[in-house]
C-alpha cells in the first residue's frame, strides 16, 4: 500500500474534520427549527389567550356601562328625553357609529340614540336574544347579524332594565365593529400572522388580514370543525386565503366567542432552507474557525439558555402571583355555584384583567394608585363623575399591590352601584388616601365614604365581598380592612404596607 503524501493526509484531515462539523451545524439548524416550531405553537395559543383577555375586559366594560345606564331612574321611569343625555355620554366613548336602543318585550323600539322619532323605527329583528334577556334577566352577547337600523353587520350587548323585580325593557348597544378590529390589529406581530374573532356560530366578526372580504364568513373548514369540539387547542389549519398556518384558539366564557391566532408555516420553513444553504456554503469556513467557533457557539448557547431560564423564572413568578389570587377568588365564589355567583366571579376577573392591562402598559414595573382607581371606577365615572370624588397623593404600587387593590376597589364600587350611594341619583362617594410613615415601613391608608344613598342597615351575615376585602387586606396587603355601616352610608377603611417590588 503506497504511503500517503502530506497533501493527501491533509486533504483527508480536512474532509474528516469538515464533514462532522457540517453534520453538526445541520443538526443545530434542525434542532433550532424544531424548537422554533414548538415555541411558535405555544406562542399562537398565548397570543389567542391574551387577545381573549383584552376582548373579555372590553366586553365587561361595555356591559358594566350598560348596567349603569339600566339603573338610571330616567330609563326605569320611561323618561327618554332625560335618558338621551345620559346615553350620549356612554356612546361618546366609542364614536358616532355606536348605537343604544331600548326595546320592550315585543321588540318595539321605545328609544334610539339615532333619533327621537321612534315611531318611524322598525322593530328589533334579533328577537331571539331579546327573549333571552327577558327570560334569563342576565346580560347577553349576540352573534353577528344584519342590523335593521344600521343596515350593516353588527353585534350587540344586551342588558335587562329592571323595575320592581321584573324586566321592564332591554337596553342594547351595538359598538362599532372597528373596536374589535383595533384589538386584533394592535396584537398582530407581523404580516405572517392571521388573527380572528369569531362569534358563537363560528362567523368572523373581526379579522386580519383582509377584513373587508372575510368579516361575515365562517371560519375555514379545517378550523371550524375543531372550534366546537374543544374550548382551547393548537392545530395545523389552512386559512381562508389558502395559507398553511399553525393555529391556536380559545373560547371566551364571557361571550362564548372564539379568538384564533395563527402564524404561517412558511415563516418557519423558509428560514430553515436559508439556514441549510448558508451552512453548506460556509462549510469550508467551519474548518478554519475550528475549535474556536465550537467554543464560542457553545458559550452563546449556554448564555441563551441561562437568559431563557431567567426569563421563565420571572414569568413563573408573575403567573404564580396571579394564579394565587384567582384560586382564592374561585374557591370562595364557587363554593355554592349559581348563576349569580358566576357573574360575580366574571366581574372580578374583569377587574383583574383591567389591572393586568394597566400593568402591561407599564411593562410590569408597577403602577400608580390613582391610575388603578381610575381604571376600576371608569364604568361608574361615565355619567356620574361629579358623584365620585378622589383625593390623595401619587403613590407608586408594585404589581402585586396594584392587582389586590384593584380587586378591593372593584368590590366596593360594585356594592355601591347595587346597594349604596351609586344605586340612586343623589348619592356620592368620596375616596381619600394618604401615606402613613410608620415603623417598620410606610403604609397606604384608603377611606371609602358613601353618603346620600339608601338608608344603611348592617347585614346579618357578611357576604363574600366583605370577606374578600378583609382577607385580601390582611393576607395580601399586610394590613387590615374595616367596614362601618353608618345610617348615612357605608365607610370602608383599608390599610396596606407599601413595597418597592412585587
């Protein structure tokens, strides 16, 4: 056997070194592709959940505003001239396309924000949801349908108007579809994403891309078949435009609508082929870089994994704090499950979602107490801003304190709207807060005072709301809460320790 020359030995050495490096690089490319695909699968579901929370918060805000309108004496007394002035304040939040209607049990429109001449208006053409409101006495959310007044596809939020324990009217609000379109457009990361909001029949009521061509159409067959089998899932689908997607969807328990988010398969596959081509071209460079490249790559991977673990730990910390609050609410609220209890729970989740929205806006760096108060009391400030007075300094809050205080304020405001100073046309609420410089650390003291409402008598038994306020103040805030049932109105006093980071 002839002896191999040095050039041949070097050539064999080059080939023997290059091939494992190229195989190794190709393996990393495929590994990254698989990891990116798994991450994309999780990301589409998380995106759908995030949009669902935003959607639920918006619908809860609409519902809360309508419920406040339904409590006005002018509406319950059929004084529609005075009610029109109140309704305009609510509609102004959503622009000129929003419409408020009031109908009786037969579907006859007795009030329209569009015109005082109700005699010329056609009867309600979505009588099925009207009948549900009168039958269940609960808010209802429609599917997409053709509005007789707007002469276009709309959805409606329906709330009963009660008088003497009976449903007197149905108050309906049809917001501009652009409200829902704006929600998903803000959440769309790039052009590779397809995001839709479907009604309970699986029909698009908001979508990107191509909203003009797809709103009013059913979901694509590959998605439609699965939407009614499970409440939440990820799966491969094909869009209405024929694009292969990795899709995640989740159904809202508030509206029974479904949010779906999908990313184009091609956005994951195309980078794979580009990476393989680049890897093949620079195979020779791998030999020159050699061990230094390998060490540097290993270091980069290690740093990436370390950063990844750090971010995951921080995310888990935030989620665990939130889940602890949710678990406490669920345990208390659903101990004896009923429709009323579930509605309370959904309202509290809505308040919690609003707090999350505020914290997300501030990138989870905390929030100011006055901003938390404004978010929670927004539904009650629409047309009664002069009846809610707030006084106090700027107080920065950690994310944990912002969440807990938002829940406590939500309970106080809900009780005031149902039974206290905000349940009539004359009552007022004063919210004062101050910082107490005490040892071992500063505290926040908040005093909620109601006057001018119905005569107050102390309840025989404390409800869940009172227990939530007291336990949250004690266990979550490190302070205490007291409630005084004075004849002229209820007074809540809540103290909380202050902390820099939650």
